[in-house]
C-alpha cells in the first residue's frame, strides 16, 4: 500500500475521532418530559379541600382531595387522574 494513502487515512481517522468526541457532549435531547400541571380550581367544604390541575399537552386532569379521619385530623391526600376527551 502507498504510504501517502496510509498517512491520509490515519489523519482522516484521527480528525473524525476528534470531531466525534467534541460534538458528542453537545448532542442532548431537547424534550422536556416533566408535566406542567396548571391549577384550574379549588374548593373547600367543612373539613375537606379539593384542588384541580390540568396538563395541557397531554389533556390530563388531576383532582386531589384531603383525607380527614375522625379524631386524627388530616391524615393524607388522595389524587385521581383522568384524560380529557
């Protein structure tokens, strides 16, 4: 094989590796997968409270209500999610 071709191949290989290493860290996904729930309503009656959220991109709603146990007071929060038509 011709030495000039071997040198040119080696230089091209090294240049390709340098380019790949320098570009690879910048190749990131631009997709934001975290939901962005918007509050759309809140209601309270007696000792319970309810809040509604909406996530526009997935058309999903989320309703959360406080759980109150007699004698113990507030013991937790229950949430239910549903997809809008």
